[in-house]
C-alpha cells in the first residue's frame, strides 16, 4: 500500500523488543513515540511485564494441550477473516 509505514519482519526478537519498548514507555523511561511525551502508567507497565513473564514460562515449560488448541483455533479464525477481507 503506497504511503503505508513499513513494518519490521515478525520475529520472536522483534516481538519481545516491541513489548519491552512498550513497558519502557509505560514506565516513563522513554517518550511515547505517538505523542513524543513522557507518560507513566504503572498498570500497563506491570501488565506488559507479566506478558513477557508468561511468554518466558511457556517457552521453558511448553503449552498445555488446551492452550495449543486454543492458539491454533484463534489463528485459523483470524487468518480466515483476514483472507475474507483482503
């Protein structure tokens, strides 16, 4: 799409760094890239840190069967909706 921003490739590293960057914005460590202002939201920072912690745990222990099934089902539904709208 002409004029649309180029997004980075989806890799595990870019995903983790994106979450880490969000946490830093919510902690007020770096300015919000959309507003240029430094803002603090400890609740969102804690939530983002909790998401990273959950990812770390799931990588080490693995997904339960129901979690794996849920992920596959959600991805299927979202992909089908994406294709239908494209």
